[in-house]
């Protein structure tokens, strides 16, 4: 979490790799934080836009990132949104319908078919 003012500083310094405004919020990935995370662990980024994924991949050496597509059908997505009390369900379902499959995913998992534990284990196995 950060402030709007800090995002402006990062943008002006050329440190933002990706920025997106959606659902009344601003989402951003900055190089300094990501570099730090990469030096300490295997970070997990949640990006819903193929353009954001491309921006991250293009900003690092080949092979740095493993792209995993977590997917659920429209009905399951709607049920999950209702269960978590999301107030902008129609907007999120519209975005779901506009988001293309990832062409560069090395692993694709239907989350309606696997438990969160199994999903995490499959992702971990793919990067180790």
C-alpha cells in the first residue's frame, strides 16, 4: 500500500513498471520493490491484464518469470465475488468477459477443479 503522492514520485523517477486503475483503486508495480523481492524470495504478482504481465516480463532478463494463469469459469467467479461481499460484481464480471486467455502462461490451473492447497503446490513445483 502506498499513497497517490508516492506513486507520482515513482512515476516521475521512471520506477513504475506497470500501473493500472480499476475498481476505484490504483494498482502499480515498481522496480525497486520488485528487485528487492526478487533478491529475497520468489515473489508472486497478481496481474489481471496481459499487458501488465508483458510489461513485467519485458523489464527483466529472459527466464526470470514463470507465468501461471489461474482461471475460473464465469459462474464460479460470480459466486466467489458474492461470497466475499464485493459490491461491484457487474463491473468485475464485465472485465472477466473482456480478459483474453494468457498466451504466454507456462501453467494454467482451473481453480474450480483444485483446492487452494493443490494450486499452491502445483505452482511451487513449477518454479523449483
